[in-house]
C-alpha cells in the first residue's frame, strides 16, 4: 500500500510539473498570438483597429474600455518605420513590441513636440545613417532605436467619455505607419 501511495504522489507531482511547463510554453508555441492575428487582419505598415468596428471579434481584446487602439506590424530589415498622427487626442501613448510581444519601448504625448505624434523606429545601423544626414521630413521626430527586426507598434488613445469617441476615432483613423528607406 505504501508503494502505491508513493507512486501516485510521484505521478501527481510529475503531472503538475508538466502541466505548468505546458502552460508556460503556450505563448511561445501558439500560432494564434497577437502577431498572427494582426497578420491575418492586414499587411505590414497598415494601421489596424484592435477593436472590431462592426461587432465582430476584436483582433486583440482591449483591457481598458476607456482606450481605443490601432496597431501596425513592421519589419526594420526593409527600412525604418515612421508613425504619424495629425490632430490631437486627450491623451495618446505608443508602445513598440517585438514579434514575441515583449515591450521594447513606450512613450506618450508628453514626450512629443506640441503633443503631435511623429515617431521613427529604426535599428542602430539605420540610426547611424540618419545621424550622418537627417532628412528634412524627420526633423521633429522622436527616434526609437531598437535592435529588433519585426515588431508591432500600438497606438492607444484615451476616450474620457462618449462625446470624445468620434474625435479619438478620427485621430486613430488618420494615423499612419510608413516604411521609410534611407
């Protein structure tokens, strides 16, 4: 009886360890991660609303109902990427993630000149090239130097109440994510 109890206990502990390992590996092995869902929704360098516009399934579910968000997939091996949004929102923030969803860099409207969104994500090698001769159209841009290849830029904007929703939606719709070659 003692040996049976020992075998059951060892089996349960082993099963628990395997269960925990499988749960930890799911994000790495999942084919339905945020990158994949964005890839199914749109191409590289296209701003994609994360919330469903017509009542369908959201691309990525928002955790905060007071924010609207759009995302853009990019590949810095093709060149640097410029994120712009004309107009104003009560508050906006930008996060840059690598392909696996790790946050690389974040900033908000307090980091920008006149709270206007104009940011460029680029590799260290591209930054060296830009420093040699800054293009005129990047003069007021925020530069985010990152060693990643592929990634996602997420632009979130605050909606203080429902009267702001049309203006914030317009701000996000007018945002752009463009490939810039050196």
